[in-house]
C-alpha cells in the first residue's frame, strides 16, 4: 500500500544540510546538486513525525486514556521500537519530500535542453536571509554575529511517498493522520518564525483522507463523544 504526505510551506523554511557555501551562505538548504531542486530527507521527515507521535502518546498516558495501548501498538507499526528485533521494526517507510512530479519533470527537461542550470533552479525556488544576534542589554547588534541562511520560499509544495510492508489498519492510519496534523514546523530557525507548514495525508488515488482518518483517532481517544454523534 502507498500513501502520500503533501506539505505546503507557510513560511520561508531551511531544510538544512549541516554546512554552508564559503562566501555565500552559512547554512545551505538540502538540494539535489544535479538539478538544484530542494528536498527534505525521508529520514528527517520520519523523525519529525515520530516526535509528534511521542508527544501525542505522552499526553494520552498522562490522561490515562483507554486508547493508549492500542495507539502504542499502532506507533510501533508505523515507527518501530528503538533497539527492537526484526519483528518489531517499522512497517512504514518514508520517502524524501520532493517537489511535485510534473514540476520536477518540466525543470529536468529544461536542464537537459540547457535552458536552465541547477544554480538557476535553486535561486528561483529559494532566497538568502540574513540575521544578526542582538545584545539583550543594549539592543545593539553583536559583533561578528551576522549569519546568512538560504530558505525555500513559502507556498512551495512537497510530496513524500509512504510505503508499507503490511497494510496499515484503521488505527495506524488514524494515528498517522494525527501526527501529520500535529506537524506544523520543520527545518532550521523554527524558533524565529521559519519553517511553518501544513501537511495532509493522501491515498494512492490522490484523495485527501486526513479528516476521515483523524475522525477515527478522535473517536478512539474520546469514545463518549463519538457515540453521541
């Protein structure tokens, strides 16, 4: 079975690759050097989802939710268990979040014809932002604190494929939808207003199934409300 996570950036975002470019930026975005197309690694995206999952399960345990054990099993299916055996490995595999396929195909065709260069593509989809640390007492910029960071521009869409070793049940999809809805920031500079995003879950036919799956999650954690509907 295949599902998709579709992401739209709500603010400029840096999917950092851990280094910069001398004389240009201190923090470069993750991108394909052969095309200039930015992306978010699947391992990073899965880690963000797993973090949201851990927060959700922690909150449910604090509330002594009767759904905790069922959702913890679903979490094991999706994300696996640290230090677990082969039988307890994750059944969900998260691919990199890429620009939509049609857009990538058009850009790659222009690259092959020589109408574009990878640097042109990267510059068209990104910008360089600069910031300076400020002394809290004086309000003056701190010396030698100017840093530059490349950002992927807001409204840029990304799509990540989700592949499963086994068919996820309704509870696994419900928890996945909750994790995706909880994912609202990614990348470097999240505490400074960057990296805001909106994410949705789609099936293999291109249907948005987020609300449908999350409704099942809501009924699991609040069965009395579900019965009243």
